[in-house]
């Protein structure tokens, strides 16, 4: 088991561009979570999937954000028309459906210039 | 509203000294409590967790935490700090409900270890 992986680790983009991040969870895990962490803050919940179903979205997830988990395995998080306020670390975590422990990936650091 | 408070933004400890990081929560039901550690530029690593039972829980790297329901606290402790413990520490609470145990994090405590 290689743990949760995320790609890319760093992304620099210009305001107005679209970006997409990928998360590969631990293979046996049913649940997959996305969080956003800004400088000096703890991570904030964005959305989660159980298998391929997106079951919850936070109010932080504006309509410029979309997440998918098409086959219940990896997930993508897309941000359209990026804004400078989107600059943050985007963290992915996974867990068993019956469990409470979440295992985090290394994150994707997004910088919007 | 549910909230997690870590009162100390920064803490400095001498290597070999003991450590206590504070965490208080506001939550309507019995929470599931966690401590995570984050090294610079890295994701979060789970140190320990409390779900039920014995209120003193042991974790990795020599850390322990004690759940005190009467004080709504879950403080993290280590008897002797090593220089490699310097990192950001986050307390988190799971809220059971529509969010499938999504975690609610405190703002973190940055630990500096001096020689």
C-alpha cells in the first residue's frame, strides 16, 4: 500500500485559467474527501465521495469547483476561472466507509498569479 | 455550531522538555477526536484518535492525549520533545451526519523546538 497520492504537487496558474488536480486514494478505501488549507489555517472540508457518489458539498465549494470520482477509484477536482483567492493547498484523504480515520495525501499547492 | 479551538498559535519548547498542546471543542454529541501533525509542505499524519473507552490514548512517536468530557478538551502531550517534533499540530473533530465523518480542524499550533 503506497498511501494516498496526489498529482501535481505544485501548480502555478494565471488568474482565469482552469486547473485540475488528481487524487488516488488507498485502494481499499470507499470514502474520499477533499479539503482546502490556506496559510495559517487548518484544513477545511470541501466535499466527499462514497464510492462514485458525491454525497456532500460544503458551502465553500462554489460553482467554479467540480469534483468527480467516476469509477469509485481516483478523483479529480477542477477549478474553473481561477481567482487569486483560490491559492491554497488542496488535500485529499480517504477512509473506509465504516471508519473514522482519514489518511491524507501530500496535497497539491496551487498558486494563482 | 461545532468548533475546534487551539488556543496557542505558537509554542516553543526546549529539546528534552515536556510538551502539552491544548484543544477544546464545542460539539453537541460525543465527538470523535484526532490529532494530526503536518511537516512543512507535507500532508497530515495521524498521531492518535479517540472514539470511546479509555480516555487516555496512546499514539505514534511517543505522543498521548487525554479526553476530558467535563472540560470539552483533548490535549496532546509528550514527556520529552525531540528536535524532529518541530511541526504544525492540528486537533480535529469528526461530526457524524450528512458529511460522512468529515473532519473539522482547529487552526493549528506551530511547535518550535530549541536546542
